[in-house]
């Protein structure tokens, strides 16, 4: 039993003071070789790096116990309470106790009795995160009793952390305070690094420098085999042993719902192997908005757009009616009345367009403008391929156009007409210019070229006006999409190039404004408002890396369940769709499917958005 006396002398005082304060707390930390400065994300961070508790997003409570060597009990209970935007409050107590210390005298070493000893370390800490950085400070006490001697003192722990998807870093100053039982506390500085090459693999290392001792280091590795099981291995070089094997530790972690169980085993040198167990329980925040309320909102919005469409329909504004009913179906794809209304309005709009194109075609035909007549008759046939009047007039116009020319020139004329019908005026002009090289005096072909040039210039002028209108209305996304499409069609157009630069400049100004405002809000802990700023950036560029990184950081700060995120992304997708931002709507709804493949209505909405995006790119 003499070894036990020696062990307690070791605990009380070595080179650096009360060694009890240097012991690992929590099975996960011990399994990783006591490397926890950079990786800490549970309540036990209050004992090593208080900044780490800023990574706790739910109410979290944990208990830890180990039967240390020679009947010594080591344990702790700790908890962390997120305070929303105001940070995280941590609290806990750890202790060590034994009642089997032998007491002998030099005069009579064969007779002895037992006395008890304990150490208690209560702690309360606060941490707050700002962007990727966090800071924390903890107020601690230590109460010790060995036989009849007792003592108490207070001390501070402080730390900082920097957390990203790939690397976590921490730095901590521990045990800064007074003496206890005439013994100084083991003041030390520690820095820790955790590298995450994969989402399920964590490589951690700590460097420790006690103020009155030499440097040491600890290393650990954690592998998440599946979502519920973690394997861990570590090496604690801070342990006083010459044997590398005796410095090793290991353990596993198992999670079932809100409960996590961790186990670790580590060497205690000549005293053998020690086993530790941790039981943790987290309490996620309850949903603020029940699913039934969101569904009720969807029904209400669908009915609102349905009624709006009906009003437009009876005013003869069929395109506006169709747009309203399309939005009605996005809010509620099962709205049968909206589907019936769409079918009725599409027929009305189709009949109206046929009437306009047919009348315009007949007018151009009678004027001898056969090229534009063909264009209008083709539009009629696209709407109703069985309309014989339009087909016959189109064939007659084509026959007149090719009358008196050779077969190869007739073929080129046909190619030009085909591109003209597709509004590909530039290509049509190129083809007809080839004919002019062979027949430079052909006034008919020259008239076709002039007609196509006029159409092309009209299209460019009208589009430039549309772009200006979008800009003045603040619809920069629509302006950007339109100028991008026109540059694909007219890549040499200086006017579109100039407009493109102007629109991009305006968009970049707005994005930078949202970024700046979002960062300020993030630093102030206003996560919900900051989230809106970064989502606003995605309206222009759905894959903007800066906005996506900040949103991931915010996601760590806001306590939402997977179900809540699915609902949020679904509604964000609807908002994007109503702004004709189909690409962004698809991005959000694909995220919904990634969370919940059976989410109501999302597949139908994705199909509509993809059709709309395909039509927009034509």
C-alpha cells in the first residue's frame, strides 16, 4: 500500500504543483491521449479550453467516472447551456477521492490505520463565437483535503479557438491562481490542432508547456466508422513513463439519439490499466413552427395566387393569369382548380396567338414580304400543326421565294429561312451572303438580308431597353441572365459587352454590400439576420463560395433540426421560384431532397423549375 502514498504525493506536488489539475476529463479526451485543446466541443472543455464550449449548440449534460488505480475514484459532471446569440455558459465539477491511504509511524511501522483524501474542482465558464473565432474564460475553485489538512483556492482558465471545416486550432492558459496546502498550481500553456482531411477522420495534437517543466506533446486520432460509432486512439507523452506502450490510450464512442456513451482505457504505469466511462445527454431545441402551420401557409398562398389569376383571366390578361396560377401550383402542386384554370387559359392564349400570327402572316404575304410571312405561318404551325390554311400559305410563300433559282441556291435559301424562323438572324445573313457572292445582283436575296438585319437590330435594341428596365427596377439577376443569353447569340456585340460589364459591376457592389453587412451581423451574433444577407448573395450566384462558407458557419450556431432545415430550404426555393430564379430554386429543393427524399411536393416543384429553366435557356 506504500505505492498509494507515493501516488498521492505525486498528485499533490511534482515539478509543477497539483497534478490532479493536469488529468484528462471525459472518456473521449482520455482516449485521444488527452488532446483536447483544439478539438473540444462538449462541456468538459471548461477544464481545458473554455473556448471549446462555444461549439455546443444544444443543452448538453455529461457525467464521467473512472476507477483509477488503487481504489481511487475519479469523476465529473458537467453541462453547457447555449444562450443563443449571447454565447454558451458551461459549468461542472470534477473530483478525485480515496479512503485507503495507509498511515504509519517510524516508531511502530507494523501498526497502521487509514485516512481519506479528496480533491474537488468546481468550474463555471463562458464562451462566445465570432465568425470562425471563439474565446472563453472560466472561474475555478479547488478544495483539497489530505487527512486533517484542508485548503481552498481559486484560479482561472482562459482560451481561444479557431474553427473551420478542415482545421481547428486552440490555445489555452490553465490554472492561473494561488496556492493550496502550500503547493503551487500547475500553471501551463497548451496549444492544440485538429486536422480533418475527411469529415469522418480527425487527427489531433496538443503541445503542453508547464511554466516550471519541459515541453511535452500528445497526439490522437478519431475515426467515425458510421454516424453512431467512433473509434479512438491516442498517445499521452505528458504521462511519466519511459515506455511508449504505457503512454497509449484508446476507446470507442456510441451514439443513440440524444444519448452518447464513451469508453476509454489508458495505462497508469506500474498501477496497470484504467477504464473510464462517460454518459452524455443533449436536448435539442423544440420546433418553433409546427409542420401543420407551414402546410396551412402553403394552402393559403396557393389560394391567394389562384384568385389573382382568375382576376387577370377575366381582364383578358392570359399571360399574367398563367404566371399567377403557376405560382399557385408551386405553393400547392395538388391544387386541382389551378390546373384546370391553366389548361383553360393556355387554350385561350394559344387561340389568341394563332389569330395574331395568322393575320400578320396573311398581311405580309399580300404585301409580297414572303420571308416574314413564312416566319408568322411557322409560328402558327408550332401552335397548331393541323391548321391547313397556314401550311398551304407557307408552302406557297416558299415556292415563290425559290422560283427561278437553281437547286443548290434553293437549298441555301431554305437553310437561311430555317435560321430566320429560329430568330438566328446572324446565321441566316451569312448563308444568304454566300448566295450574293454567286448572284450579286439578286435583289430578292438582298431584301432577305436587309430584312434579317432589321430584325436583328430590332432584337438588339429591344433587348437593350429590357436590360435597362431590369436595372432601373433593381432586377439585376434578370438583367444579367438576359445579357448573358444575348452575348451567346451575339458574342461580338460591343453594346452587350458594355452592358454585361455594367450589370456585373452593379451586382458585385450589391454582393459586397451584403457580405459586409452579413459579416457585421455575424460578429454581433445576429445569426438570423446575417443568414438573410448571405442568402441574398445566392440570388445572384447560387454557388458563391464565400456566402456558402458563412452559411455553414451560421448553421453551426443556430439550433435547428434536419426537419427544420428541410422546411426552410423548401420555402427559400419557393421564394427563388417566384423571382424567376429557377437555378437557385433547384439548388434549395435539391438540398431538401438530400435531407428528406420523401418531402411533400418537392419533386413536383423540382420538375416545374427544371422545365422553366430549360425554356429560359432556349
